[in-house]
């Protein structure tokens, strides 16, 4: 009951304030203060015009301030197309924004109530409704079509000569798996995952796993000018493989495999010269809030020449060899004669 009374009192207060405002307006009109209202309108109209130009100046200053913070040129062919789409969208929406804002402020200034003009109530116009519905719909359809074309380009089947690399998200780092000399990734089984010696749950009964290489540092090596296909997954929660310098991103979903491909066009060393930053690195970011350690989930991409990539691969050890090293044979007992290789008593130690 007390709550109902409180609500009723609040409504009554607003009604009283409204009535006081209306009474004040009527009293001003009766005292001939319409002239004051018209002068106030003119002042507000000019202030709106000034605010419009100040807003344009503010947009220009913000552009100058944030421009040095923008990403450098896109580093893959698909990224260039995404930049082109972004610029097209920015131009189209920018023209619409400035045009509508200019008209809005101009109307507020030009059609203000004065001694000689009064507001006019315009109910409806089918022609006007058709124009401002059809034109934006066509423009948006064109922009969406461009976006779908670019999306299809990165999610379509990769070229036959593409390097296949698996990227798996794990709180809070990236696991990168490369195929070995057989150029084929082995099978995985989530039931075999063990952080001690099998972080991806590789099925050791599959011989294709014997030469696969796993980087637990989140370091992805790719060859400049050669397409690379990413097979993306997650070990726990939803992550997102974000490649900002390549203008690409793709969700990493537990139990679902997603893919995308790209062709890098600028090596890491070349980008260091372009940006003037000797410490520049391509980044793999997690673009999906994945837990309290999300901020630290960061990997790197090294774009290098084929010779540099081959050299790096030759220095890597397969994950199978790292975690399934053969046991060291036991030393023979003192005084005992070691069996000869061709002796029927020779025993192979495993």
C-alpha cells in the first residue's frame, strides 16, 4: 500500500510541475513576451549552426589524433579486399551521416518559429516513405553483397598448394600444430588429452602423428607469397583467432572445426621497415572474452621466406619424439658377455 501511495505522489508531483510550466507559458504570452521567445529561438538556431561546425572540426581533430594509432597496410591479399570494403562502407555511410546532420541542423535554424512563420504539421507522404526506405535498402544490399563475397573468399576451399596448420585455443594460450614430412596431420581424440605429454590428444596409433610438430608458445610460421590454411578449434571454451594485420578473424569453438585461409604478402622483416618499429611482430589475438586470463592470450606470426621456413622446420623435433622417447637400454651385468647382434639370445630393448 505504501508503495502505491509513493508512486501516486510522484505522478502528482510531475503533474503539478507540468501545470506550473503551462501556466508560466500562458502568463508570458498574456504579458506580450512572445518577442522574447522569438529572440531565444534565433539565439538557439545560431548556436546549433555553430555546434555543427564545431562538431565537424572535432571529427577532423579526432581523425588526426587517432590516425597514427591505426594498423599498417594489410599484409595479405584478402586483407586488402577487406580494407577496400571498409573504406567503401565508410565513404557511403559518411556521406549519409554528414548530409543528414547538415539537413537536421539547417532545418532547426531555417524553420524556427518566428513572428512571420509558424510550424506546419506534415502528416504523411507515401512518396517520401518510398524514397527513404528504398534507397537505404539498396545501398545496404550492395554493401552486404561485398561483405559476403569477401567472407566467401577466406572460407572457401584453400588452394591445393596451401600449407595446412592447426590452431587450437586453450585457456590461455594458442597451440599450433604443423604436419611433418608426410604433409598430413594425424588424428586427435579429446579423451587422450593430457597436459603432461599430449596437449592436443594425438592418437599415437595413427602414424601420421609421429612427425607432427606442436608449438606451445603460440608461434605460427608461414611463408610469404604462399597460401596457408588454418584448421581452428578449441580445447575448452569459445576463443577467437584474431589476425588484425591480415584483417581476419574466426571463432574457435569446442567440438566444432572452423577453417580460413590467406596468403601473406609482407614478411615480418619488411613490416619492421615499413612501420619503423624494429620490435614489430604480427599478432594472434583472442577476440572473444574467454576468462580471467583473456588479456594474456596472445600469439605471434612469423612471415618469412621459404628458405627461412625450411630451416626453422628442420630444427624442430616432432611432438611424438619429445614425449615417446625410447627407454635407454640397461647396461649389461659386470662380467657378463654382451650378446652378439646375430646371436639367437640377442634381445632388443624397448
